[in-house]
C-alpha cells in the first residue's frame, strides 16, 4: 500500500513539473520558432521514455528484484531535478542574430 501511495505522489510531482517544463519553449524560443523548440524538447525527452523500460528490464532481470530498478529511477529523477534547480540558470528569450559567449568560441 505504501508503494502505491509513493508512486501516486511521484506521478503528481511529475505532472506538476510538466507544466513548468512545457512552458519553457514558449518563453525562450525566437518568434515563429516555438514549435521547433518544443519539438526538440519533446524528442530529447522521449529518449528517457525509450531507455527507461530497457534499463529497468535489464536491472530486474539481473537482480530479480524491483528495488534496485526503483532506486535507479529515483536517483535519475533526483539528478534531473537538481539539474533544473542548480544548472538551468536564468531563463531568457533567444534573440536571433545576437552572439552569445558560447558562439564566440573558436573551434
């Protein structure tokens, strides 16, 4: 019963965070390019949807337990949350034609 409650709380957090994450393309994309930014975000996000079941299945097959798979899933989720919290930085619109410091690096 505890596992169902914890999974429910986890899913509630996921759906709450999804609102903020899906607002980012509209906030940062240049005019008339929001759909491109949203599509790119969706493509990269779905990599987790592809790899998640594969990694989970491998862990369960190797350990014969769901506990390590849930621990790995929790650790990856925590790492993602910490990435947004500490690494994302200030969200600003992308202005076409303006050089950013990273675009000035020579290859």
